């Protein structure tokens, strides 16, 4: 008991100190302990950023992603296995479960060894496709490092990726050249959760060094159809990154000097910076959005706390909706800015949207932006919902849904008849009837005796 | 020996008061019998609301009691018809809820704390006692014989046709509506007889109350004008008719327009046009009659012809123009289905799908009315014998109600009162004829069932023919036997057929003891306790009110079938493949799907048996996507076993019903006890839903709708992956590859 | 005019003026009816008729206005119009009960029905027993009915 309590406390403290927005327990699966030294700079970079690294061999008995049904680690870094696969505790199903429980995975492959079929089938579930032979490398005769791969042309030199689309943020950009030795290529399916981070150049192609050159008959994919680094973000915003070249993380390539065939100028690689960006994104240090307060209320000036977030509106009410969004950037939340070509939108939906409005930033706090929109509730009663559905590559998903009831006019909210000028005629008619009736009753009662007399005389 | 004190009691002035007292006691006894015979269900089961509609009424009443009348009036119900909601306050007949609300508050004021549920449960029996009373008054207007009134009251009190809708717990509009119907008719007859504005106004007030209580008020709206019209055609116009009808119509129409649900219908809807037409007609007739007082016949004829031609021409053109231009709504669908029994089946499956709207089977008449059904024509004949205005009313009522009762089971209810009146007339005539055939000592005494004294009296005077001792004995005793049989039949029917709450099922164990099957409540309480307060439940509309009432969860559709498209959407979701249904479920925010399955127990009222109606209703809206034909085999059979069509076996309803059903049996031995067929060896696979709850006898099965797959796969693939099946790359890509552009 | 009224007042209702021939025009007939009416109606019934004429006028004006200007607050139109119509029929009923019985008592002591004549067969007996509703009772009923009517109308027009 004592132990578990202190463990909890420890975890809590660890989380507080962690830089990632979702914990710092990082499991590194490394088959050969000797290889660990090759990546020394990489490990120390991670540790410097607050991660608590645990190294395990895939064959180890203690290796388990889960502890009593809960995640035992927050993040998982998989280096390519030598043998046939990762073993039973890292089966594709376990890794998918890990993703479903909001764990983040960075999987690095290498073109040097054949990728195990278990990994291939895991990637298939994520709609990432490897070449059928699973042992190709990307070769490019125009963008290779003339210093280290003069013959094989399999060390690719690439510019760092910029914006993927005009409406996304660039998390991997910067100056410098990336060197990707022995990159295993993959292609992307049409799953919208998958986004490429780094594509191969148009002149690249996939080549299997173990087969004869002439044997390549069916071209699987070429050029920039081949992706080298890709990201998959699940609906629950857990992240999976596939890195085609594990060697690019090695110390050797962090500070290598490379030379492109064209101009022949020697430069140092930006691999270290890129690795930082890649792990930071994968382990949720960047591109994490958080929704703060959500408020909706009638558009009026004197608001009390009871007026906030009512459960019921009336048709044609004037309504204001506010949402507070902040973005996590390495170690703190900062106000979220929507990319220039994009918009954060509010939908007012019942079965289909009745309103789709752009949320404009109305105010800004120290670490969040408040977006708001004002609109008139449509002339349709029902159960509506305020929805903010913002899903962009590299940003965690915002899917907010707040149900409110929109009711009809109550019977005493319609204009009274006397307020409608058209009704005056009939009101006058009604009252003249009633007045006539009263007058008649009086006259009748007054005339009673005479009439009775008349009757008698007749 | 015995008759001398009786004679003293029953004769003269003291006799009048004695008879009055007796009559009062008998009426009180009848009312008590009427109430107590309806309590079977409470004794057998418990004090619980029955069936489907009463659950809504109960829920509405609770709302009314809790939130007060004002907010009840404006009630927007966001827990039904998700996500459309329902303007409940403006689309219901509030009479029932307001009545029990008033009773509740009166009792509270008298410091009698009563649970509102008990008021609701016992409202129908209470009002049935009042109905018996109203019946007495109505029948007394028809005949001079006091025994007829008492007989009619007794019949009304225990006749199964009425008990069927008014047992304790059957908290439905009909519970008070039949009382109002009978009482309104009584007031109307009174008005016609007296020609007084007051009775007419009272009739209008009760008509207004009736309008607020039941949609069947249209029956009164059409019957009274028809009565007046027939009287006019018979040349019986009199100022009494003018006074009573115009008063009733003017006040009654205004009163009915006060109900928001009815609103402008009385002047817009064709159902109400006959009343308006007769109103206009009687004005003309009155005017003509008035003018006739001044001029000789021949001139009057000419004047009349001119007037008639002009007026009818104008009226006809006006009606056509208004109907074509849409100012007057066309006849409502339910009304059409009254005239043409095939109409509903073709055009409005939703109306035809309700079992209450099916044509009546012949045995049902005898079952519900017993020997009254053959006394009924005799009673109508009695009315022809002395044809006063009120008898014309009885005849018209009989003819109309008989027809309607033949068309719709539910309208048996409107037939019942007039059957009681007519049968009581006939029976009392028989009794009067036989018992007082000779100038007996007390010709005006009531001749209910005191045969012993009658027999003794006639023993003194043996005679031939109907006055003979023998024939009197035979007649009276046979009548008594019939009456006793009737009582026995009523009791039997009530206790066996009409006292089941249908929420709780009862079955007999092999040893004869009663076994309660409580799956409905089990499931509803599961929902209540294990799901989020706002979890949306999709089920077929039959169970909407119960889910709303017992589980207190929002539903998509319920028994108030105001939106056919929405119901068809549910029907489509149930009858389509999972891939089609799932987006529908997502779009409507459905969290759980509830189906009723009787296959394990042999409970025939389950969803597979109702399934074809879902298909038909969905087909009405999406004829291209749902086709009833696809659910039948090539030989036109509706099957669930190996021979079932692929459409059937892929439909969501089939999958949900038979999901895991195989696991209850030995391999290959799964048998559906309702359809009596052996099921396929391999059960259906569900991928978009997962089983959440199945009740003890599998009657209710609840499924949870899965969220979208976290990895963006479709559900089939995800389920296959979870089961450990390796995905074949070859099956992955069909057609040309899609290139990503970014 | 006065001469016609004096001559007709004593005569039975069925015998019209001699000037009317069998083939006289509709207009003539109508004219005669009017003459007859003025002649035979007691003063109090005239009062009733004046009130009814007023109601017809009010109702007619409302209806015409509705046709011309549209019926936007439909409930207002309905309650205004229905008030006029309802009051009219109630007044007509009152007229029948009062004037009808007065004429019947004045013309025939037996009182064979509310209308005095023009009815046949069985219904006459029905009329006879009800014919004599006292004026006070009729008037009380009338007020009762009218009050209900007004209540509904005012509620409906809100």
C-alpha cells in the first residue's frame, strides 16, 4: 500500500516535470544492447527533455506494454528487429491496443534488413503499406550523398519538409539538409488519419539490392509516391510515426558532412534537429490542442452565472458561443493560432448543420485564445448541438459537441392580438358584440313590463 | 305472504321514495361492481401502468403535476423523437392529464397524500362508475321504463368491450372519453327534447371537455349533425332542434378551438365540415320556416326554390374552391381508412401496422359484447316502433358505430354504449311485456331480477298465452339465466383477457402456478441504471413510450406517430445492412439499440414478427433502397432459417435478434420457438454494434453502438483484426489506387 | 303601411294580402313578406330582430374585411366572427322561444308546438310538451349561453 502510494506520488511528480503533455515514460525496444551506443546523442537529447528511458529487448520476459490493464509506458520507440519479429508482447494487436489507450509509438525501420511480416501487418492496419518484398531501399541518382554512397546512391539528401498543406502548421521545417541512409520506403493509403511528413524526391525509386536489377517488372511505387517519414494520428489523438531510416538517428549521421552530386558543396546534416522535432511531435510535445472553457449564452449585456450554458434556447434567440483553445508547445501552453488559410468553425447541428460559422478570435489570455461567434438560432425546434470539429494533420483533434434544446414559442410569447394592428378590427367586432349584448340585456329587462302588457292586451 | 309488505312499499307516495332509494342503491351497486371488476389486474399483478400509450400519459401527468399547468401547456419534450423533439404541450389531448392533475391537487388539498401513480392507475375504473351512471341517464331519456336505465347501466358497467380499455392501470384517453361521450350524448338528447339553450350549452361544454380528452371527438362532431340532418330530412324541423343544435355548434366549436392541438381544425378540416354544413343548412331552414309563416304555400315554394338553388350553388362553388386552394385540409388518413379498409394498407402502412386499426374479427363482437349483440338489433327495432327524435339518434348511432366497429377493432369502444342502450331497451321491453302482461298490482315497478315475487304473484292467476304462469316463468328465468351467463362471461373475459398489463407477462408453470416474466422492466431498469442519462435509445416505435416512461431515456420514435419519415428512418436502419445502418445511427446520435426477441421463449409479439411493417414503412420513403420483396424467398415465404434471403440475413434486425443465439443450444440445434424453425448453424456476425444487455428470457436485447474505429478502419476489418485474422493484402485494394495529393 | 298592419294584425298568419297573385315576382313576394313581418311582430321581438340585424352587420363587416385585408391574426378573426355568429344564433334561439310561444299562446290556446303550424305527424306531440318554456327561463338560458360564448371568445383572442 505504502509502496503503491509512493509510486503514484512519484508518477505524479514525474508527470509534473515531464515536458511532454502526456507523460514521460518512454520504452525503447532495442534488440541488440550493443547498438545502444550508436544512438548516444539521441538518447541524451531525449533524457535532457525530461523523458524517462527504459531499454528493453523484445525477447525480454519482463517486457509488457500493459500493467494490470493499464498502459505501463506513455510512449514507445521501436527500433528495427533483427529477428523475425518483436515477439509475443509486441504483437500488432498489443501495439494497436497501446495506441487505442492513448500511447504514442515511433517505429523506425531500416532498409538494411528485411522488415518482419508482423510489422508489415501492423502497418497495414494503419493504412501504411510496405513494398511486397519488405526489403527495398530508396535510391536516387540525383539526390545522394557523394561522400558516403558514391556507388550505391542509397544515402538520400533531402531538404527539410515545409508545410504539408496550406492549412496546416509546419512542425518539421527549418534550415539544413537531412541525410537518410538505407531508407525503407512505404506508401500511404487513403486513410485521412495518415499524413506524410517526408516524401522521397521525384527522382527516387525503390530498389531491392538482393534481387537482380532486371527482375523489377512490376513497379510498386516511384518518386514522391514513396514516403520516407509518415505520421498517423488516431481519432483519440494518439500518435504513430513511421521513420524509414533508423540510421539517420545515429550519432554518425547527426553530425555528418554530406555533399550533393550537383553543386558539390559540403554541409553538415540537420538530422539532430529533425529527430528532435520528430520525437517531440510523436510524443506530444508539439501540435497538442487543449480546449478550455466552452460557454454559450444569449446575446445580452448583463450576464449572470445562471445565464451561462443554458440547456434550452428558444427559436430565433440571439446566441453567443465561446471556446477557449490553447496549444502545447514543448513545455507550456500558448494561445492557439489558426493557420492563415484555415478556420476554426462552429456548427449548429440537428441531423445536418443549420449554421456553419467561422469562429473569430475575440480575446487572448496568457496561454489561450478565445474564439467566439454570434448567431441567431434557426426557426426550427429540436435538439441541436454546438459542434466544433477541428481535425487537421499534425494537430490533435478537437471534437466538441454540446447538446441544447431549442424549443418553440411558448403560448404567451406570441404577440397578443392587440399588438397586431390587423387584429384591431376583430377585437372591435368582438367588443361591439359584447357591448351590444349588454345594451340589449338592459333594454330587454327594461322593456319587460310593457311587452308583457302588450301580450296581455293582445 | 311476502307480497303485502312489498306492495305497500312499492305503491303510492311512499312507494315513489322507496323506488327512488332502491334505484339509488342499485346504481351505487352497479358503479361499485363496475369499479371492482376492473381491479383484477391490480390484484393479479400490481398497481402498474399498462401497455404503451398509458406510459406516455403517465409521464405527461407527472410532468403536469411537477411543473404546473402553464409549463405543461408549453412543454417541449426533448426526450422523445430525438433529435426533432416534440411540441408535446400542443400536440396532445390534455383532458386526461388535467383531470388526474386536478384530482391529485384536490386530494392533496384535502390532506390525503396519494401517489400520482395510484390516481392514474385507478382513474379508469373510477370513471367507468360514472359512465354507468351517465348510461342510466341516457337510457332513461329513451324510454319510460325505469328498468331499461338500470339494465343499461349494469351492462355498461361490466361489458367487456368497455372493460378492455378501462381496467385499472389502463390510463388512456378512452378512460375518461367514454364517460364524456355518453354524457355528452345524454345532454344532447336532453337539449333536443327540451329545446333549451342551457342544455345545449352544457352539451357544448362537455363536448369541449371531450375534445380535450380524445381524438374520437370527431365521432360526436359528425354524429350530432347527422342526427339533425336526418331529422330535417324527415321533416321534423322544430325550433327545439334549431336552438339545441345552433347553441351546441356555436359554443362547442369555440370550445374545441381552445385546445391547442385542435386549433383551427374545426373550420379547416373536412372531418368537421359536415357540422358546419348542417349549421348553415339549419339557418336556411329556420329562415324558410320563419318566412313561411307570412305567405301562402305556392309563393313560398317559388321563393324556396330560388333560395335553395342560389345557396347551394354558392356553397358548392365555395367548397370546391376552398378545397382546391388548400384552405380546407383534405380528409385525414385515418378517416379514409374508415371508409375504405384497403386504403391504409396501400397508402399509410403506419396506420395499418397498428393492431388496433385492423378490421374486427367476427368472434370479437361476441367476445366483447356477449348476448348484448343479439339483443342489439331488437333494441334498434324497438326504437323504430315509436320513432321520436331521440330514437332516431339511437338508430343513426347504431348504424354508424356498427360499421366503424367492423372496420377498426379500436372503435368497438364507441359501439359498446349504444349496444348497451339498445339491449337494455329490448330486454326491459321483454320483461315489461311478460311480467306486467296482465294488470298486475304494480305495473310500474322495476322488474330487474326479483323473480321470486313475480313468480308468486302470477301463481295466483294461472292463464294462457304470455300471461300464463308457465310462459312468465320460462321468460323471466331464461332472462335471468342469460344475465347470469353474461355476468359470468364478463368476469371471465375481464380476468383472463383484459387484465394483463402487457408490461409484465404471466405464464403458467407445469404445476399450474403463475410465473411472472418481467423482462421488459428488467431491461428498462437496466437502461435506467447503467446508461448515461442522455443516452439515446433506438427501438421500434412500439416501445418508445415505455422507454420514456420506465427507463427515462430519450428515444428516436415513439407511439405518437406524428413523423412518418422519422419512423421510416428507424425502419430503414433496422432493415438495412450494417454498413447502411451505421451512418444512420451515427447521424441520430444513437447510443443503444433495443430489440424485442421472443425466439427463446416463444413470445410472438416480437420485432421479427413486426419486421415487415418496418420494411414497408421504410419502403414508403425509400422505395429504391428498401424493398419488401427482398425479404421474401423466391417462393414468397418469410423465413428466418437457412432459407432466409441474404437481405434478411444481413439486416440489422435479424443480426441483432439472433446474435449469439446459437450459443444457447447444442451446435446446429438452435430453434426459434416463435417461427418454429431451425436456425442456420452459423449465427450472424455483428461488427458495428456490441451486445450490452440481454434480459433473462432474451425478450429484450440491447446493443451498444460502437464508436468509429480509432484507427480509421471500417468495423468489419477492425473486428477481423481483433479476432486475429490476418489481413490479406490482395483483398485490400480493389480498383485503381487513389493517389494522395498533399 | 299602418293600414296594412292594422288589417293584418287580427288575421291568421297564413292568409296573405289579396294583392298577391300566383305568378307574382320574387320581389313582390319578398315585399309582401316584409310587410307581413312589420305588421305581425310584437315590439319586443322587433328589438330582438334589431339586435340580430346589428350582429349580422358586425359579422358581415368582419367577414368582408377578412376577405379584403387578409386574416393574419386568424384567431382574432375567428373569435370576432364566431362571437357575432354565436350571438346571432343564440339571439335567434331566444327569439324562437319567446316570440314563438307568445304567438302560439295568442293565436291558439292549445299551443300545438312552438311554430304553431307547418308540422306534421308525430313530432307535434314532441313539440307540445316542450313548447312552453317560460320567458324568464329562456332569457336566463340565453344569458348563460352568451356568457360562455364571450368567455371563449375573449380567451381565444387573448
